[in-house]
C-alpha cells in the first residue's frame, strides 16, 4: 500500500475507509511489515552488538514532573556516542525517555508520537495520560521477539495529567508490563544508583528548580558508579537533557539552563565528594 496519487489523483481506498483511531492498527492491517515488531532477524551467533542508551530518571513535584537522561550510548565496552538524545516529547503534555537498543528505541518513540497524533486527529481529542501509557505498553509488547534476541527497549514515560492536575510517571519491563511510579523512578543500567540518590533527596514539596537539580544529581551519582552512564562533560559542553512537563505543557531546558544546574552540582560535589546529605541547597 503506497500513497501514490499520480494518474487518478486519488489516495488508495485504505486511506479513505473509516477504521480504528490507532495508527498501529491501521499499519498492521495494510502494511504490517513496516512495524518494528514484525521484522524477522537473520540467524546470529551470540548477542547482537548495537548502541544502547542507558540511564533515564524522572521526579514529580507539585504541579508537574521532570524527566531527564544522560547523553552516553555504549556498545559493549565502547562508548558509541557521547551526545545521544534519549528524552523526547510524546505530545504536548507527555514525554518518553529511552533505555535499551538505541536505534529501535528512537524508532518506537517516533511511532508512538505518530500514534498519539493520529488518535487526536481522528477522535478530535487527546488520549488520557493513562491511555497514552497503555498504548506505549502495547508497542513495547510487540517488540518482545526482538527483546528475546538482546534488542530490548525499556522506556520511562512521564506526563502531566490534566484530569488529575498532577505529574505522573510510568515504568515498563521488556514484556510491556506497566507500573505507575510514585515520586520518582529510573530505568537503564545506572538506575539502581540513580534511584538511591533520589530516595535520599526526594520530598513531596519539591519546587520545580529543586526537582531539576535532583535529577541531575541522580544522573551524576549513576555516572560515578556505572561506566555506561555519562555524567556532565564540561570540557565538551555535553550536559544531561532535562525536560519539565506542567499544565503549561512540555518544555526542554536550554543548554545554558542545564549547564548552570550541572555546574552547581559539580561545585557542590567538590565540597562534598560523597554527595549531598539529604539536601538540595
């Protein structure tokens, strides 16, 4: 099925027939081989070497949620890329942070963005945040065959729930299992260290500025103990991607804003090499 309009000047009937508001359902019906989970990999010996994204963290605060990720991608024991982007807007009020096989993860995010846009155009309304989380769960489950061959994608989904008027975080496993996290969450190779930092510093009454500082500190802690996680790189001016989602929508911090937060964290660590003692000040 190709959208060729030459000759008759008309779109194929598939584009004009009423159907599901899900773009994935539409694609699986008319051209299923384009779906990532429908591809068949050739037989291989051992694990496929491909760039992997690592640590993603999220923290809620009154009025919204912060989602952030480091910039390093690894391939085995090699740094494959130092400035990869792992956090993307899903729509106006939500975002996805990717961990796992980088190429497949980015493709999944683009398909997820299209899925949400398609639903909004067909139905004339946005999916609820819960509905978005469920759609992403279905997409991850469709990648299970790839995951069993070592090409897993394990994202972190966060957004502002306009109905409940608060930020929410959803984590996933490779089978598409979904869990709502309360307060903070992390995924990726450095998640255990990042989660420990957030557990120490998290409060229910964090301000937006404190929440953005907290996620950078958590990523710094993860990079300190996990070689696959990249910390702030002042020499190359590579800093974590930090995004904030509130009732005003999705916003990505500028490089200058991320730089200022990273530098303040680094300066504080020079004074306290073992990390801040339950304080963001």
